[in-house]
C-alpha cells in the first residue's frame, strides 16, 4: 500500500475519533447548562457515566 495513502487514512481516522469525542462532550455540556446551580448529580446519569468511562474518566 502507498505510504502516503496510509498516512492519509490514519489522519482521517484520528479526525473522526476527535469529532466523536467533541460531539459527546457537547451533549454533556448542553445538559449541564440547562440545570440550576448545584444539580450536577442530575447530569451524571448512567448514559453520561458510560460516555465518561469511554474516555477514561471515572
């Protein structure tokens, strides 16, 4: 395989992964922005905890 092609494919995979992370984090921030102060526990739902764990955040 052409080494340049492999580099381009690797770059595209990296960009796609970063885009997914950004999208996940945007969803969490949007949920937090809708809550009154002190209500962070309501944001930490099972779904959010799964997303955090996906990126190594416990």
